[in-house]
C-alpha cells in the first residue's frame, strides 16, 4: 500500500481517538462538583470526624498544600478543596486533629516532573500547531488543484496493455489505410526524402462498436511510440477558456515525446459546427475547437504529432476540422461482413470452451448487421447462460438464446398472455413467416417465436441468403409486404386488428418514404427531395427549409400511400391463398412457442413437425416392404422408398 494513502487512512482515526478522549475529559470535568472550604472549616470537620478521605499534594513553587477529599454524605462526583500554606506546623495540626479512620493519600508535586511538565504544557501546543499545519496544507493542495484546472487530461497509455494488429480481427482495408502512419513514425526520412507529407490527422468514422478505438490502440502498439488518449468531453468545462488551455497543454506535452500519437475519442463532443447553438453559440466548446484547429494547422509547428479521432456523428463536425491539413483522411470503419465476423468470433472464442456443435462459420452467417462489440457480447451471453445451466461447454442452445437476447433482450417468461392474445400473436408472426417463405426476393425465415422479448410480443427472425450492398425496387417492395404480413394475417383470421403492428408500420413507412424522397423509385422521378441523416442537429436543422413546395409534399404523401396500399393488397392476396399454411404454422407456435428453421421447412414441405414426418416415413416404408413381400419382390429389404414404389408399380 502507498505510504501517502496509509497516512490518509490513519489520520481520520487518530483525530477521532483524540476527539473521544478530549470529550470524555471535558465531560468528567463538567460533571464534577468541587466545594471550596476554608482552613478553619477543614479543622472543624476533622474534629467532628466527618472527613472520610484526604489527599495532600504539595505545591513547592506556590508554597502551598492542595488538600482535597470527601465528606460523609458526598456523592461519587463530589469533593472538597482547601489550599493551605506550605508549613510543617499546619500539616502537623491537620494530622493531629484527625481522630477517625481516614484514608490519607499523599501525592508528589506534578510540577517537579519535567516529562509531565512537557506533556501538560507543550503537547497541547504541538497538537494545535500540527492540526493547523495539516488543514493549511490541505487548503493549499486544493488551491493547487484549482490552479491545475487548465492542465491536459490526456493520459499516456500503459505498455503492459499493448495492442497490435493481431488483436484486431477483420478491418483489412482499414489497417492498410493507417499502416502509412506506422511506417512514417518508424522511418520518417523515407517519406520526407520524396517530399511526401504524412496526414496530420486521421478521422475514424463508423457505427458504435465497430472497433475504432481498438484500431487506434493497435496503430500505437505497432508503431511503438507514446500514445495519448482522451475523450472529447474531457476538454469542455463550465468556465470559458479551460478547454483551450487543455488543448495547448496537451500539444505541449506531446511535443516533448514526439513522434507520438494522440487519440481523441468522440470528437463530436468538442468538434461540432460553430455558431449553431439556439440563441447564440457555445463559447467554451467553440474556443476549444478554435484552439484545436490552430494547433493542428496554424502558425505553430507540431512535427511528429499525429492525431487519430473517432466519431459516429461525422455529419455534425465543423467543416474546418475536416479540411486538408487537419483531418486529411477519413477512414470508414463499417459493420463487418461475413468473413470479418468469422475472424472476430475466432478472436473472442479463444478463451471460451465451445461444444463441437458450435460452428463459427455458420454463426457468422447467422449474424448479419452485428458489430464487433455485439459479437463479443453474444459469446459472453452464451458463456453466462452455460454457467447458469451448469454446463461444461457452450452449446448451440446457448448460442441461439444469446442471439435472441442480443437482438430483442431477455425472454419475459413471467409475462403470460391470455389464450386470445396468444393466438393473435401466433397468427401475426405466422403471417410474417409465410410472406417470407412465399415472396421470391424475401430473406430466409430462420426462426419464429411468440415468447415476449423487450417491447416485442414475439418476432420472426429473417436473414438474407447472401449479403448485398444494393437493394432493388422489387426487394424493397417485398420487404414492405413482409412487414405488413402480421397485420394482414390478424385481419383475415379475426376480422379485427390490434396494436401489435405499430413497429412494423414504422419500418414500412420509413422504407416507402425513402423510396419516394431519396431513391427516386416512384412516379415523381429520380429526384432527391430529402436527405438521409444520422440524426437531427437542432442548432443546424431547426430553421432548415424544405427544397420542395407544398404541392410536392402532397404528392410525396400520395406516393407513399400508394406503395403501402399496393404492398398491403399483395400481402392480403398471398396470405389468403395460403390460409392453410398460416394456420399450420400458427398451431405449431401455439403448441411449441418457438420454431426453428428445420421445423419450419418440415411444416412447409410435409405439413408436420420433423419428428412426426420421420415417423410417417418409417411407417410408409414398412407398409411398402410388406406389399413387396406379398408380391414376392426380391431384395426388397435393401430398397429405398422410391425404389420400392417403382418395383411395386412395375409388378
């Protein structure tokens, strides 16, 4: 343990002990009763034998005796006190006068002891001075901390937690983009020889959890240079000018250790567009940004300092921050594809015990849209479930449950539907599934469940057969049709609708409006009427005017309505034609609550669950063998079902 921390831990207890002793001492003094008597009164009481206890203390410096004691009838905390001259005659008279059985004690003069004199007279002064000095240093320390307000909050990375490119799965192109920084930090002369200028700043842009921070750490680890890291929010404080001071101090520290890397996480906290605040700007953040712009490419020279920043809101950053000379290069760290997901799963599965049934390539195909952080969380959830179930390895059952937990949250087993609600949810999800099965360009139906998770009463898990980066108009229309399948199925079966499809409508309307206003997939033609944005930046977008008239706005609404209506009618036609399949899936859901892909395929092809289908196949085969035996067909025991049917027909 640190000596300073040990002192800080003991001092409060020491002061507490001193306080208790002091309080006890003061309490005793306040509760004592001392009666001051005259010398004559003492002699009179001695003659009357009313004195029961006597203590004599000589005071040589004062030339007196201090006499204290107790009388008959005194309480425990009550005494008398008499001061008499220091004389043998007086003392002899007192001793001769006492006639009863009195306990007489004689104490030495305390002032004659030098040690006691020091304790009584000097120790209190030492304690008072020490306590004053302690509290004074505490106040000075607090003042120093307040003077340290403008110091940089950037922390130097610990070499013990060194991260390299081996620890970063996937991100092949992104690694190549930042590898130039590593080469420059290792051998800058190779670049300057040809007049090349390395980028001063690299901006990592991408959704949360895709590995932006990890990639920045790997760059520092590969380059083997000092790595300073700080969050954008660490610059901004209540007082104007503090953030700018911290930026100056950060670059001052970095110059002493150049070449080095500075990583600023969530730079949008300090790098937002200036002059966009409602009712005025944000002086502290804007001054901090101005100082950052000046340090990166101003009058000062910061050679050998490379800044890497990360954000998932690049749309709100100030344009001056993104110009060449500052953040020269933007690297998009996107969601991983199937190959990268498999690599990420291998990295996070190193310290986990997986059952032989768990195939990481298959799991990678089942998790499109998952970020690296989501995949790590999936395996961690599966491990927690395996421990909870007292298993020795993580099986596919835990992987399936963990996938559902990451997508929709934990199952709400305690939430119970009544019979009607359960039937409604079953037909709702069956409607989604049948459209996914029957529509040619729809995603593959992987799982159906009516167990509530999060805000959803149930859900149908659909995954694309292969990952694509473009969507056709037909695919978008069929996606809308699939989203409307739940409501249509409810309407066909119960002649009534519920509120269960509100999230489906939200998604369908968003796709339809994007088709009209962004993708040019309507009768309005190839015109972009609205822009896709990550989120509303209030200061910038509050007074943003539309670039179309009210008549066009009415036409947009009509086109969106036309797309939704046509998809609704298409869904109604398909589900009406496949009523029996909808009922079959709904009945299976009511019985089993969850259907896997194998069970769904079996219900579609045979109309029965896989176990029942196998039993029917065995029974049918036995019947064919019995017929073949009666007809005398040779070798019938080794024939397949199809061969038996053909042999019986030919016979």
